[in-house]
């Protein structure tokens, strides 16, 4: 398995995801979204697995500030996501072409 966890250090669900993989002695790579967002390629891969709408945190302050609920164009939404990592729901856990958003241990169990 090649696990990548994209999240925010202060996020409770991100911490739980890290603990899940640590307890099972599964190596993972943590990417802090406050420092590095998803690249365009990573965004495309995750979007195919979970859908664009599932990636966005509609409770985020920036979601409302940027009027994300009014933007219809998926291309524009993707561009805004790339430039504003605070809009992602976390954690985003990726295993190759498979991905989840949020704390999803039942899905991760099937990856083993």
C-alpha cells in the first residue's frame, strides 16, 4: 500500500486517521494542507474516486466568503480549491487510485 494522508495537524479526524495507520503499522506519508495543497494531478485522482462536491467543506469560512455555493463551473471550483486548501474536507486519504474523504476505517480495512 502507498498511503497518503492529506490533512491539517489540528484536525481531529486527521489525527484519528494517522492513529489508525500507525496502530496497524502501515506506512503513510502525511501532507499538511496548510503548507502544501493538492496538485492538479492529485486533485484529479481524488476527484475521480470521491467526486468534487465531496471534497469541499461547505462549513468552512472561505466556502461562504468565496461564494462556492454559487459557482457552477467545475473547472472554476477546482481552480479555487487548488488555491485555497482550507476548503477541503479532511482528511483526504489516498491509496493509489482509491481515495476517501473523512475518517473511513471500514473502507481502509478493505485496502489491506
